[in-house]
C-alpha cells in the first residue's frame, strides 16, 4: 500500500505542512489511553493479577496502575474510537472522502471495534460513555477538522500503548507488553493512514513515537482537558445510542484479527 498516494482524498488537504496530532497533545498536556488486551490464555483473569497484597504494595511503591485500571481506560478510549470512525463514515460524502479513503476508515473502525469487543470480554468497564470532540460538529463537517482530530486521537492511543508497555514490564507481565506493542503498532498505522488521506507527505513521518505519558491512569484527565469528555448540546456522542453498536468486526482483506495470528504479509 502506498501511503503517500494522493488519490486517497478527493481534495488537497489544507493541512499540508502543518503540525497536528502530537503538537496539539503537548499543548493539552499529554495523551490518552488506547487498547491493551489480555492474551487469550488470560481471558477473564484481569482481576487475578495485581490483586494480592504484595502486588498492591508493589504498584503503590512504583506508581504503577493495576491491569484493571489500564483495561478500563483502554475500553473508554476504544469506545470513543468506534464512535469517531462511525461518524466519519456516516459523513464521508460531506467530508469529501473517495472510495479508497472510505475503505481505510472502515478498516480502522473494524480494528477499533475488535479491540473494544475483546476488552469487554475481559471485564473492562468504560469510565464514561458520553463524549465530545474539541472541534464539535465541524469534526465531521469539515475535512481539516476531521484530519486534525484523527491525528490527535491516534497520537493519544499510541502514546498510551507506550505507557502501558512500560507499566506491564514493571508488573513483570511480558505477555501484556507484547500485546501493547501489537496493538500500538496498529494505532500507529491509523495515524499514518490519516496523514495519507490528508495528503501530508511523508505519511510515515516518525522514526520513534512520542512518549507523552508515564501512566495510563493519567490519560482520562488529559482527555478531559483536550475536550473529549465534555458532552453538551450539539456536541454529545453517547455510546448508548444503538447505531454505534453495529460496527462490524469483519472486513474482506483483514488480517491479524487475533493477537496470536501468525500471518506474514
């Protein structure tokens, strides 16, 4: 796939050469959480790790979140991601997305829905279910607002995977470090695809992703400060609206639908 293919958008992005995403996050003070999946062998056991006295003392002394806390932040962010990409697809024509861009957005939605579904099976509980967007309805009515928000969100998610990897390592859970890296890589792909849709060249413009968080548990405050946790009239998106639940977890051409898949393509 050529991420720099200008045909991915039907218009030239006015954002060429501008700094969006991480720069905006720095102004907001950091990044929010993405998805951190338990391995299949640990399904349903989130509360089994870090629950005894020794582990609780270790987490307190080393300023490390519990796995359950990370999962709860994760499903909150994945819920927001599913809402975001659902709204983008619903407004694709207004945003001027061509068929290639729509397919890329659909794939991102499928991937975020897979993450959210798996997290829910682990007992993760979202911290909130009503969200807002910093740019309000313009997020889905103006191409530049859509791209800016998409870049900010995906930078948030990548940063949180980095923080989760560190915390999982401190908790001596290499299996979860691996999962954080696997899913963080997908979120980084989403950020590059967004840049490609926005005609920002090069699309893959980072040698190292930016580490903006020390703890995943710090993410909710950052998300609120950035404007994602302030629902109000005209800028409120509620997960309990049933149409968000219809996001598919299947798509032709999708690979790596499970963390233990061994495809190489």
